[in-house]
């Protein structure tokens, strides 16, 4: 009985072992099927150089749209396989590949673009999966083939040049409503650890402290070195300039702002530095100065002209606006005027602005702008000169003309009524 029991036990052990091996083999077959992508028995098989291959589903439909075996992709080299990342599926053909995911659909990649994508690591590269078929774009005499991927684009030119648009620069280009056109090359390093990339219709600039922003072509052509303007800190805006019939573009940078007409060969300008700071304080183009009409000029000081005035700056005086009626004053002592010491100020009897060499005063009596004297002998001389009181800070003011010390000398006209 012991021998019989031992025989039965050994038989049962062998039976369980065989069943376990059978289950393991089935599980392995399923795993291989899921991983390698063996097509179901019902899938249609197409002749290939290495034997028949299964091309199914969305990949099959994309391949047939491209002409099937007689098209530019050629016959299949593989069955449909699961991609190494476990997300997508693909089939390789004689002259290209088709990749599919639920999110991107099925798209072909071939030629030099496929070679570059493969060299970067296929779908596991920084580009991800293709989201478009290869397209053809022309700009003048230059043309390119383009494939767009989840996280970037590849441009191929007939002179064998390849351009990669990637990362934050690619994201900025895609979200912008400005058509950048063709990439002229890969991105380049820029000042202070930034990056930039040139396109036929503009450029994209990136820095970790401000992000990536598209700079349209008309603004890109405004000559302003990045060392002066810094990086763009906002996307461009379309605004209305009454002097320009077509659209007008503006864009803010770290140290200034650029203005440019959208279409025409009209002059474009930039405003930067201390002058830009004061311009913004006054409301920029919507403020009293209006639009810039000239570039910043100067040697020992700087000035820039606008529609309705100018902003002048010297290191020890700061930046101050000169508006009407003082900006158009051209008296005999114009050469003595110098730079403004302060912005214009006003009172019921007059408006005035103090400059380095003189004070300009507009009397409320007659609206005439007059230049002050460096010294007034008495209040009659004050009123004869500027037709208004003299105030603390103005040239010619002194304590002897202001007995009560309130800062207003000769507050009333001492001259006999005429």
C-alpha cells in the first residue's frame, strides 16, 4: 500500500508540474504577443521582402493612403509591434515607418527626418511621437520638408541641412498666432544662459527667468542688441497707431519696448532704459507723449522724440518729459536750455519747467512761453520777464523776492495797471 501510495503521489506531482508548465507557456505566449505585437490570425497579410507581414488598423489605413506597397513607404518589413515605451504601436516599411498612439493617431515618418528622429531615440527622444505626416513648405526660393512631433518639429532642407525646433521654443511657436515660417537652423545660445532660434517670419527667444516668447519679423528687424533690451517678457500685441493705416505691433522686453508696423516698410523704433521707465510711468503710447517718432540720441545725455514731446535724460538729473507748450519753444536762449531738472509743474497763474540753464514759464494771462532771467532785481523785473510769479527752484528765485518764505516770490503783479 505504501508503494501504491508513493506511486500515486509521484503521478500527481508530475501531473501538477505539467499543468504548471503549460500555464506558464501560455502566459509567456500571451506576453510575447502583447509585447512583440503579433497580429491576430484574421489580420490581412501583405507581401514584403522578408515574407508576408500583417498591417492592421489605423496603421494599415495610413499606409494605404500613402499608396501602399507601391507608394513612397514601400512594402512592410515588420508586423505591427508595440513601441518600447508600451504606449504606441508601429510598423516599419522599406522606406519609412508609421507610428500610432490613441492620442496622436497614425502618422508616417520617412527619409532624412526619420533618420534624425531615430538617431535621437525614436518616440523616447525629446520629440515624442509624430503628430503630422511629412509636409512641404516653400518660402521664396527656399523650401523645406517638415514633420511635427509632440514636443518639437524637424525641418529638412534640400541642401541636407536639418533644423530641430524643440522644448519651450517649440511650445511658444505653436501657441503664437504669428506665422514663423521655416526654421533657419537649430537654436543658438544667447546672453546670460538663454537660447534663441531664427525663422523666416521672426524669432523665438527663451530665458529661464522670463520663459519663451515669439518675436515677429517686423519687431525682430528693429535693431536693438539684446544686451540693451534684454529678453522679451511678454508676447507681442497688435495695437492701433493713428499714423499707420495697417496694423502696428508692440512687444515689451526686460529693459524696453519695441514698436513696428506689421506689414509696411515704415520705420520701427524701440524705447529702452531710463527713458522707457519714464515713458511707461506716463502711460506709454496711450499717455500724453503718444508714439515714438525717432530713436534715442545723445552723447553726454540722451533724448528721444515722441508725437507730442520728448523725454530727456542725464545721469545726475534722471529722465523727464518735455511736453507742449515747452517742447516747441525755440527762443533766443534755446542753446542755454540744457536738460530738464524736473517735470513741468503748474499753478493757476502759470505753468513752468526748470531746465539746467533756464526756466520756461507759460503765463496764464496770455499763454505765451517765456524764458526766465538768472537774476531779478525786483518784482517788477520778474513780471516784466515772465508775466508770472517766480517760485523756489526756478532760475532767478531768491529769498529777497519771497519775504514770507512760502516758496512763491512776487505773487502779485506790482506794475501799474495799463
